[in-house]
C-alpha cells in the first residue's frame, strides 16, 4: 500500500472483523473496534497508532458504537452484556 491514499478509497488486509469505526473530527485518526479491542489508525497511512483494551471485567464483550467527542480528545464506546 502506498504511504498515502486517495480521498475516495482505501483498503487494508485484516484478519478480524471490524464491528464499528469512527473518524476523528480533525480527520487525522480512525478508531476501529475489533470485538473488545479498539485500534486507533492514522487516516493517511492506516498504521496503528494505539491499541485500547477493555478493563478486565469487560474482556470478551463486544464494543459497540464508537464516537469521538467534538474536540477529538475523547473516544466513547459502549459494551453490552
């Protein structure tokens, strides 16, 4: 994959299913949930910037509905049991 991709389309190989995704308000990041884990990706290169794991009591639960705060400083998601 090139270091940067066009505004219309990008794809990358993953083995897990993406449940939800959210773009940051600044457009620099994409948050993608893979079951109970969230990966923060650089939106230009699709490189993983950070991996967020749930607290011990929520591990194994699927995360739903990712969204960034308007300032982009917070990321919210909901776990359903």
